[in-house]
C-alpha cells in the first residue's frame, strides 16, 4: 500500500469517527434554537433544567438567560447537582460538547436529555453577560 492510500484511509476513518460522534443517541432528543426559544417561554420551563457546558470564560462572554454553567470538564463530578426528575437541556457553542454531555447524563441515569443543535452559535434571542 502506498503512503497516499494510507493517508486516504486515515482521513476516511477520521471522518467516520467524527460522523459517529455526532449521530443521535437513543434517549437524546435534538432541539433547535427556535424550539429552545419556545421551551424557555412556556410553562414547561419549570419541568426542565438548562445547562451550558462551555467553559466559564465562554459562559461569561454571553449565555442564554436561564442556563446555568456546568462545564463539560466538571460535569461528571457534579452529577449530584442534576435533578434527574426533570428534563435536562444542554447547550455549548456548536452542539458537539453538549452532545458529549448528553451522553454522559444518559449514562448516569438522566431519563430525558435534549441537546441544542448548533448551540449558542444558532441562538438569535437575548444573551446575558
């Protein structure tokens, strides 16, 4: 096999891994920024908890009102702060870290997890600093 063929195989494998990591997981629902806007405005707000999994400096630069900051890097150690009787809506910058957080939450017994697709990058509503 030539080095070009090996490089091609490596690139295809990398893209396959990235695609696999972005695939929906059973029990994790995708919610768009528009759907999130509706959810935040409805009475269901009390039935959900909203978690921004970005790092504190990102959160402080601007976050969606109603979201609290639990960085992905700390989430595993802060599971006791998560109310498993409520839906958990997770958000990050683009949706990738929040998908990792959603998977972690599911593994730790949270029955209903929603991941904001596109993250805060797609958010057009109010932002707090």
